[in-house]
């Protein structure tokens, strides 16, 4: 099996770093590779809407010894300062920009003289190019200047680059923050099929709209998305001309179910850095969800465990972009957390069991790894 990357398209799943063992364990070996190669990067080449606070990660087929001189990260104002840490015995290099990257900006990462006994590691296209997302919060004037016009920036899946499916949710990104009171499903935002409004859940957050059908869509019958000019931004401007897009849902059946175990953290060490299961990509503890609240403090972490069930579309019908879905309602459970007055002083009781729930379907695709042509 080739290495694949997973793009999760919906932002309605509340989850952090699920990992662990699978009921059908699948691994990839690079033992027969003749040269040291890059096998993964985050962001991937061409990725947009990247968080400016995220690390930049490069993973290699073999352990390498690298430092900051082996990478160049260039942005709109020139080279970016960053620190480099290794993970998984040198197979991953984690770059942490300092300060954080600028919002709504283009960046390029290149490698410099990463030489090993198996040759020089290189990127297929010479660089990894990506774009950061716009600011999520800030002064109204700054947010308004994200774009000169109020319109739909993107729809996902678009039905072209990513196929629209019988279990797809519709996710829109606007160019400016929305007035949530004006985004009403069945009124200013509607999804219809066969002349009927599709029962769906609507969620709005900042510039994002998510439409999650309550039931699966019928394949073979077009679905139409409509936004009227009643949709407004935070400044009272309407969506001039509205917006309409038509999709043709594709049948994903018969499906397979994949089970991914979120392994529990060490019961004694919890989510401390030592002695817990860590990500081979970043070296950070996995299945640990940070929680910040006035009654919990700023450094509280919940240890999550359980099984996540994903439905995989019929792969022979989707050889290049295989769809999957984690259904709404999927649940992980965590240990109780100590309640602290003012986030500091123990109150003498805990929060009770902490749960992480998928509020909507998490739709995604398995895509061939661009760093390998291994069939």
C-alpha cells in the first residue's frame, strides 16, 4: 500500500490528534528505497487555509541530521526565522516559526544540502508552497480588510477537484466574517434535491458555513445549493447577487468500515511529555486535548480514548480520491478534570467525565502521496 494523506474537510468535528492502532493495521516500508527521500510534508504542496500558528513538518524515509541551515522558509517579507526539532529518531523535522506566520500570506519551503549515505533528500517540485488562512479574530476594521468584496471564496467539495458524494457535507468559506443572524437554513441558505429542501444542520463560525444533511443524499439526482442576498457580513453588506451551485452526488456504496483506536494515555503520567505515546510525525503526545477555561486553567489537558469508526467509499470507483466519513455522534471519553477557582486554586471536586463528540459528519478523502510513485 502506498503512503496516503488524509484531508478532512469539515470543521465540525471536535477532535485533537487521534492516533493509535487500527483493527486492520497497515504499514508502509521504505526498506527497499535506494535514496533518502521526503515521504510527507505538512503543509502539503499547494495547500491553502493553513493556520499561521501551525508547525511546518518534513518527514524523510531515513533518519537525517538537520538543523535550521538545512531549510529555507520564505514569506512575503523574506526569510522566516524558525527553530528545528527532530522526531522519531530523526525521520521528522519540525520547524516552529518565531514569530508565527503572517495571515493570508504565501510561503515556500526549500531544502538545503540534506546529504546522507543514500543521497541528497529533495522535494519533487523543488519547494513546498502554501498559503495561510485569514485572521479568525481581531478589530472589525482589520477583519473587513481581508477582502474588498463580500462573496463566496470557496466551496468544498466542489464536485470537480474533489467529488461530491451521497454522504457529503457542504462547507463554504466566505471572504469576510458573517452576521450569523442572517444565515438561516431554509431561508437565506438552502440545499434542495428533487424540488424539496434537504433536512440539514447548519453551523456558522466566522467566515465558515457548514451544511450537514441529516440523511444521505440520493445519487443520480442533482443537489442545488443556494445563498440569497439576505446573507450579510458583520458590517451589514449583503451577498450581492446571491450564490448558486449544483452538484451531482456520486454513489459511495458498498462501503467498508475502518476502526481506529485512540489509545489511552498513561494512567499515571497522563499527557506529560515523558512515557506517553507520541506522534511519529511531530513527537507530541497524542490523544491529549488541551482545554482552556476559567475553572480549569490554561494548561489543562484531557486524556481521550475510544474507537473512531470511519466509512470508506467503494475504492474501485474512486481510484485516485477515495472518500471517507466519520459519522456525526462519534464519541471519545476522557478522565475527569480538577476544577480550579480562578484557574489556579483547587476547588475540591472535578468536572466529571470529559467527552469529545463529532457534532457533524467529518468528510475526507484518501489521496495518493505526491512524494511517491510506488503503486
